[in-house]
C-alpha cells in the first residue's frame, strides 16, 4: 500500500475521533491565505483539534487535502510526502507535531519554494524556526495557540456565546462590561473550577482525572518534546522535574537562584538558566523580568511562575492564593514585566497591583495608568477592576 493511501486511511480515522464543534479564538486571528502557516502551543491546548476542524471545514474536495501527524507514522522525508501529494493534485497539506520530523525546516523551505501547495503545521511551543535554513522564518506565518481563556471555559461549560474585549475596553468600560456579563453568567460559579482545571480543553473529556492527566502531559513534554529540540541528556531530565516542583513550592517574589541551584544539584548557574529557558519554551515555566527589551536567558528573572494556574494544583498540595492570582493575570498577556511600584507593567504602559477585594491603591496611587486587578469582586469601580474580567481578553 502506497504512503498516500495509508495517510488517507489514518486521516479518516482521525475524523471519526475528533468531532469537536467548538471553535477556539484563534480561528478569528489567522490569515488563511498565507501559503505556509505554523501553529505552536503547549501540549494539550488543542492544536490537533484546531487542525482537523479547519481541514474538515475547508471547502476544497477531500481528495485535495491531507492531514497526518509525524508522531504517529514513520516517514523519512516530509518533502517526499508533500511532493507525491502535490503531484496527485493535492492543494492543502496539514502536518501535526512537525517538530518530531528530522530536517523539517529544510523540507518546509523546499515545499514553499517548489510546490503549489498550502501547508499548515503544528509544533511544540518550544519550536524555533532555524533562520539559517534559507531564512525560513520569513516564509512562515507563526501563531501561538494559548490554553482556554476564562471566557472560552464558560462558553464550553454552559454552551453559550460570550464576547471578548480588548484591554483598553476593559480598562475604560469594565463596570459596564461586568454588569452586562453578570446578566448572562455568574462568574464565581466557574472561577475556582477554571483556576484549578480549566486551562486545557481536555478538562471536558476527563474531568475527574484532569490533574493526573495534566501531570502526565507535562512529563511527556519534559521527557520527549524538550529533548527532541534541545540538547538535554537523559539523566538530566530529573533536574527539570525538580525545578518544576521547586518553583511550585516557592514564592515568586522570593526567588533565590542560589537556593534553587543547590536543591536541584546544579553548581553552574548558566545551566540553571538554560533549564529555565527550556521549560519556558515548553510552556511550563513563566519568568517575568523588569524589562521586555534585550532580555538574556542568563539573567535572573525578577519573578518565576509556573505557566498557568492549573499547574500549581497539579504539582502543589497547598498553593498560595496570591501566587495563583498573579499567575492567572500574567497568563493573559504577551508583554508583561515586573514593576518598581506595584506588581506588573502590561504593554510597557499600564501598572497593575494584584490582590483580593480589599486591595488598596496605596502603593501605586501616584502612578499614571495604574489599576488594581481585584479578586472576589464581581463588579469594579473606577480603577479597581475584577480580576476575572481579564479572562475575557481572548
């Protein structure tokens, strides 16, 4: 049986298994006219579901489109498959888990330059396109798929449609927005469930075993995904796992590099910084520094968090509420740094203090564009904004 026939049979089986109809926010962000599109993101955030949804809904005939996962088939060359598919009239090729293919950068460049074929691929969040391969990064339009926002979690749980808002909308109109949303939902009916188990879509498939499955997913990232991309020796994997647990148990504002290194058994700080970067790229850790410009991985972060609140519940028995709140907040933003006064600066402009309902403006009262993101309130007032509302940014 030839390779295309085998892949077509696999594709049909995937269609039977993945029948999710809910569309993630990323459908609205992607320019599907681009010839070469990459989707990266943490393992478990729904990349495969997105790819299969797009494949099924694309109006071109089934004979002209093909999906396969590098993870589930042994092939020598992505380009060879693409060439055969294009030669047989194919127009849309979707490749999952591309980071597991040898020389995928060279193959993607050849496909882009030589074949009349659109390619959409997914890869680990740790994926880094090699600029030395004919400047591939200029040929690929790369998007990052995040985990579920609070808005998406509620939509999936309740089967309703809710709007998202820009940061500026929330800052200037949060009272009106919270009031209108409050007529449709009870945010605190879902808030704790989201913080505990709501970031990864597989919550809705296996709610009872979610945290166990999440920990298994992270183990796969550490044991399989990261070593396939970075030069990590097998015996050093245990150090990465220790680092995850230690970050979970430590307070972000009491980050002690020397202590972390000692507990993990590392004497070389540069190695520790490399491990932090590997885990950041794997969407497991989230360092926050004082500036977003000119960052070096060999610089101590001001604060170090797990990458989303759910990870704290998977790795710690008693997570501090303040840490959970801050982690949720930083998860919602792409550009965030620590602040000299207050907790964080967003988009190099807005200063935020994160806390409970009694959190005051005392520390940031003199700063322009300063706000308190307050937990335990359903509707805010003035520059005091409900923390949960930042879960409606996407």
